[in-house]
C-alpha cells in the first residue's frame, strides 16, 4: 500500500481547479520523448491559453490518436483541472504556465476530455496514468494480433524451407521468444489492473480516480459515456 503523503506532498499533488472563458489561445506542435533516453517520439498539438488569470497547456495527441476536431476555441467556457510541472522540468515555454491540463469539460462544445498520453513523458509532481484501461485493451489486442500473425506465418516458412533444415528450429525459438516478450510486458500490467479493480490503486491510479470524480467523468474503470481520452 502507498505511504501516507506528507503535508508538502499533498500540496504539490493538489491539482488546480479553474473555470471561465478561454483567452489568448495559441496552438503549437511539440514532440515529446523520454527525457535523456532514446525511445518513441510522439507529436502533440499543444493548446496554451489563459483561464482565471492563469496560463495552462492542453496536450492533444495528433491524429490518428487524437480527436478529429479541435477541442478548444477562443472564448469557449470550460471547467478544468491542471497539474503543476516539476521545477526541474520547466523549459522556456513552460516558465509562464501554471501547469498541464489533466481533465477538461468544454461547455460550449458539449465535450469532455481526460488527458493521459502526454503524461507518459511530461514531468509533474503527480499525474494521471499514462494508459487508461480502455487504451490498454486496444494496445493488447493490437499486440496479440501481431503476435498471432507472426506465429501463424511460421508454419508456412517452415514448409517453404523444408522440415530438415536448421532454420525450422530457429523459427520455433522465435515463436517462443515472442510469447515470452508478450508475457513479460503484459503480466505486470495485468497485475496492476487487477489490484486497481480490487480496490488497491497505486498513487497515480488514485489521483486519476480523483480527477475523474472532480469533473463528473465517472471512473477510469467505468468512464462516463462520450468521454474522450487523449
């Protein structure tokens, strides 16, 4: 179980609750990648705007993962939660920002957004989970589909090259390796998801639940109809 948070920790983890009309909206495209490491580089549309005398940033993954229509326009009436950046993660663009948007309800468009993808890379004191259960299900089916396709192709290759060649054994080893890699990736994920459903969330999972509840988004395990997960 998580350790009880100290008073300073609670202050750092408390999100900003803001509401009002969007002002000084600016859109840029930014590439996020793991800090100091090689890895996936993902493009985000970043909407920076003023709300309730604070400037915040909304990170939206570009298509095909993001929404087809822009989530914001100048003057839109919104409610949102934003989380502060860590002090050592503030670049020039973030110096004047209060933080990154965690969840947003746009009253003028009748749309609700929960932000997750950007928090796989952004450095914050605390943030929502980077993958929701719905995102994980989609990724799991995609991974299993590729793995099954690869395994299904192995008998065809074995038949083509002949059963007496050393390559047949190599193909069997490759299939076993694919299964081991899938298990190494997904078994820890499944364990965390099971703990969550059994009422033992991690610190980030608990934070995500609180953010959803604050804006009436239901639960990450059972999101409200129409909620758009970014």
